[in-house]
């Protein structure tokens, strides 16, 4: 008994000998002996389903192949019943209830093997060659309880799923995977490829698969007998390109040239993601292949022009800078870069999305920031400034005008010891961070009130940065 219903119709499972439409909307109840076998998969092991004739699930309810990395479990039961309900929100609720005599070690494996407690459930009605299946795509829940009122002390197991999918039909040979023979297909293996080169040794933009492997319709590897490799233990059959010397771990059954096709699939494709064509002169920054930009406290931003023959985008962008826009179309695009108040040195790459050619903006952000200042207690007459240096070497030099004794400690703090002779005296501290052509200079003004003869004068009244 097989079903051939569409997703826009409810379905039900009729008993052998029942009359009526097998796609009607009545509930299903199969009594003792109505179901002969129940199998469950850990839903996390099931990668995909391959439907009959490569159809989508909304065109057919027949499952040709269950693509699973793990084996199924069989649940032994004494009785079973299945019920299906359909609600106005287009949801099917599938419920399979089983009575079992005991919780065996194998069943405990089922419980522990599924991390999220979700299962793909398959059961076989008596009189049917095929199975029914529910739990795709998120898995059915499993609950079990002890039948205290039952003298046998058995358990009740309930597998339930609320799904957009009705009950599927699964071909029975899915559950004899060790013996099932599949119709082989050959597909280029794009995990391993090489790039075609022109006479100058540059990429042409074409990628060529190194191997073409034998698989079934679900993409599972097949051996020389057209059986699943995961059960047979044999190597997967494959062809290799005639320039490749390694077997890649496959059972090589032949070679091919770059012009070959297998089942209508070429082994050579134009793919700039895999093999960016190495064209020259397709993108510039202000008519150059690279540009140096220096930003600091005074120069906080810069603009330049990206000239590209095709659409372009930024390959990488440092966190200490903002660039707008980050992509553009063919032609000239005005681009601006700003620092975010911190410094660093990095490359920003702009790539022609078609040719994959890259040009580089060398960005240096060089900053001196005065984080805080403090004085020692009155009478000690010591002022401390704590500059933070961003970019380049991280070292600075300092001059004080008018001169007063000063030094830099191991933390990089600047100590000043002025001798004040007037009620108000001003000092200018000039910090310089030497970074070649990208240097930074910052002045800090200090005003001191009081004089040395008066122990109550305040060493530091105020300071500000001149940027």
C-alpha cells in the first residue's frame, strides 16, 4: 500500500481491505498487529531526503533515499497505534504510541544518542512493502512512561510530531542499506580543483575539478558494486583529471580531460570565486595600485577615488577606521576614510569583484591622547601627565616651555617639577610622536596658581589639549 498525495491534501493510512480514499481526512488508528516494524533515526544524523524522480516534497510524498550518516534503531513492541490530525493552520500532528515490555540497553542507546531528543520515525504497516515516515525536518519528540497498572510492568512510548508535512512513504530498501544497489551518478568534486592558467601563467577564471566521484541520487558515495561506501567499507569509485598523479583516496576507474562532462556536468567551469582571473589595470586608487594615508589628531579623515572597470568591494577593514562606501559599481567612486579615535597600522584592500584584482590602501592612524593628569600633595610640586600613544612605535618625545625639569618614567608618564615665582605661571608641553612622514604633535597648556613661598598654592589649576 503506497500513498500518492500532495501536501495540500490530508492523508490517512487505511487498513488492508478497507475501502475509501487513502488521502481522506479521517483519523488513523492501527490496532495490535497493524504495524509490524518501527525504526527511528537520530534526526541530527539525517542530512537530507531524496524524493522520487528528483521531485520536491510538495510534488510527491514518496521518499526514494534517506541520506543519513548514522544507522537507524529498531524498537521492539507488543502493540502499536498511529493517529493523525490536521488543523486549520495547515499542521499535521502525527502520534505513534507503542507498548514495550521493558527498556532495553538498545533503547537506552536511542535515548542517549539523540542530544536534542528528536527523531525521524519510520513504521511499516502489515501488508505493505514500504514504510511510512514522519518527523521531517525537525524531528519527533519521544516520551515514555511506566505502565504501573499493567502486570507486565511494561512501558508506553509516544513519538509525536507537529509538522507542515503529512505522512511520507519511504521505499523499504532504505532499511537494507548494506545490500541496496543504487543507480550510480558521477559528479565533479569541487572540494578539490585547480585553476586553469594562460600562457603568461595567470588564472583564466576557469576552475577544473581534480576528481569526479560516483554517488547515488542523494549524493552518498558509492563503491565498485554501487553500494554505499559507509556500509561496504570499500573505497569510493572516482575518475581523476589526466594531470593528477594522486588517487586522492579513491578507487580510480579512469581519467578525463578538461573538456569532459559526466551526466551533463562539465569538469571545467568559469568561477571567479574559485579562480579569480588575474587581470591587470582593472582597479586603481587615484590612478595608482596603492596609496598611503596618514591620519592623526589634526587630519581625522581623507578622501580618494576608486576607479574600477567592474563592481568592487572592500576585502578587509580595520576596526579603528570607518570607510564609506564599502562597495561600488564600475566607474569612479569617491571614498572617505575616518579614524575612530584610536590608532593603528593596517592595509585596506579594494577588490574588483569580476577580475579579483586588488589594490591596497596603507592606513596609519597616529594619535597622542592625554588620558589624565594629577599632582602630588601640596608642597611636593610635581605634575604628572599620562599620554597614550597610538600607531607606529608607541614612543614620544616632549619639550616644556618655559623650561622646567621633567622626565619620563617606565610607564611612559611625564613628570614635571616647576619652580613657580609668580601668582600665575603658564607652561606649554609639546608631545611629538615621530612616525616618519606620518608624525603627530600635540600641545598641552598648563596653568599654575600660587607661588613657592605659599604652601597652600594649587599646583595644577587646569589644562587643555590644543589639537
